[in-house]
C-alpha cells in the first residue's frame, strides 16, 4: 500500500522555510502592488487588486514574529482560495521555493493546550507541525487560521 503524500507550497520568510497545503493556494503573484490601509493592525500590509478582485495582504513576518531583515525585493504574494463568508486574502513572503511532496508519516504535528494563555498563541494557532526535509526543516502552517489569527490578535 502506498504511503499518503501531502503537497505543500513552500516559501521563505527571514530565512525560515514554511509551507501551506497546496489545495489552499489559488495562485502566486510576483507582479503586484499593495495599497496601505491606514489604522489597520500591523499584521495587515494593505490591499491589492488582482484582476478586479481586492485581496487583503497579510504581513506574515509580523504574524509569526520574525525579526525584520533587509528584504531583497523578490517578494511574492501567495493568494488563497476563498472560503464561504471569508475575505479574499494572501500572504507576503520573501521567496517562493516550489512544491514539495511529503509522506504524511514524516510530519510531526503540534499538540498544545489552547486553554493556557501564551504570548505565542497567535503563532501556535497557525502552526500545524514540522517536517524534516533533506537539508532543512519545514514549518507547516494552517492557511485557514491566518485570518482568524488577525481577528483574535
């Protein structure tokens, strides 16, 4: 029997490798402009118009509390498939690293007690688990919880 493999769209932020389930991704843009939203939370980078649809652009660096380093101008915007009743949104990432196929048994899922308050609760709510790849560690994010983390933060 074949082992179940999961496909992740991978990207980097601040030198760290992250991935989201490929089924949640609509597209990846390298040509976009973001209009800032005044008085928005710092986790919101702004709004972007893609083919007549307005997407909320989230600053994943702030959400994940990754120290700001000098960006090289290679930013990409990963847009997610909309869920019913949910705003259209995407995340700003440093670089897109492609798609990886990971055996499900190689993923170490996080388990934590949500009733215990923590300054890292936002980060933990969107982090599903980790997987050791050949040369680096992949942190797996739950794209469905990204907008929820902003609303609760």
